[in-house]
């Protein structure tokens, strides 16, 4: 695997010095990140995007933009969702457990005690935020035509502290032109752990994979031009909550980062592996089943 650009730049500078050549200003490409002396050695932030209900094969065949990211950066080959239906998979990602839930009912039917990964991150002095498309207000507890509360896991954690954090940091995403997510991208203030939840069409649940792919392209093009990504601080992880029951729940997970190039991980990973990575990134204790899950960090230079 080739080293990340910061290491290549340092090596070039060292070679120039050894040869007695005067230092030259680095050439900057509009397509490449703008590297600074403070570039981290690996991402220090992550934005997770969750799509819906398709197999790995279907996603690679039906989503050319996502497939191109998978080829350029990295993807899994043996990553499994935890169960069916949707809700327990989202809870696995956000809480390291399905909490014994086997349905898609709303928060009024499922009051979860203890912290989510978002709450653990905030308690550890870092930042966390969910950007939820088409949600009518912060931490909304009921579904609407396009907003599926079952895809918004923070809304289910009902202790006083988690609920207060949800009401503050679980926000409507807005659009690529304006709103909470676009503001944080432009300001370079994306949280340490971010979750982007598409609405029920753009996640591929009610609409085509082509529609979901176009939505991803519109958002990730903006994200990857933002200061957090271009400075090397941010990784993006795109996964699917579950398959369509035809592939033993094997789903595609794509990792996009300036440090990841042409990786295909054959390690047996799952949603708890992603939850574990969120803990490793933030220096917090992995929650529940994530504590014993295989880590996905090394394979993707995260």
C-alpha cells in the first residue's frame, strides 16, 4: 500500500535536502487535499452514512459512484449486518447491542437505558452529532412520510443525559446548499463522530439504488471538498443496515479517507466492528458487544 500523501511530501523534502537542492514550494492540485504541517497521521474524525436493505453485490452493481469510491479507497468483502429488521442494526451501530429488540417500533415502545456511543464520546470530551434528513425537529420521536425514526438510533436512548444530548445534537441535516451539515462542513467543524441518516427514499429503502447513489454523490462531493477532509482529519464510512435476506446479511461497507488506497478487507467484520472503531477513534471504552468485536481500524489505516 502506498504511504499517505503527508509521508510522501516529507520524503520528497528529505531527498531534496540530501541532494543540496533548494526547497521548492509544494505543488497543489485542486483534486488533492491541502496538507499542512499539522496533518494528523490518521483521521481524527469520522462521518458514518447508513444506506438500506441491499446486498453487497447489488450495491456494487447498482451504485456506480459508491463502487468507484470502493475501488479507489477501500471496501469490505465479508462484513455482515447483525440481524433483521432495520432498528436492531441501527442500535447495534449506535449502542453495541440490539437490546433484544426484534421489531421496528418507535421510541415510545423501546426505552433504552445507558449511553449510546454518541453519549460516551461527549462524556469523554469529544463531539458527536447526528444529521438526519427530513426529520421535522431535533431528536424527533415519531416518523413522518420521509423520516423513519427507526433509522435514528439516538432517539431511543431515554435516560436524562442521553435524551438531553439527543435534543441538542440530533438535528435535521438540511440540504447540500444549506442547513446544519453544510454549515459544519464549510466551517471545518464536523464532530469527532458524525452520523448522516438519509431519508426513506435516499437511503434506497423506498427508491432505487440509482437514486441513493446520486444522493451520496451530491453529499460526499461536498464533504470531500470541506476543510476536515482536505486537511486529513476526516474519514467517511458508508455502510448498509442489512441485506434483502438473500446473502446471509453480507453488506457493503466502504471506507473513504486520505490514508486508504485500494483496500479490500476480507476480515470477518460486522456492525459491532464499526462501533468498536468509533470507540478506538475517541479513546473511549467500546460499548457492550463491540468490546469483543474484531477491529476494522488497521485494515483501512484508520
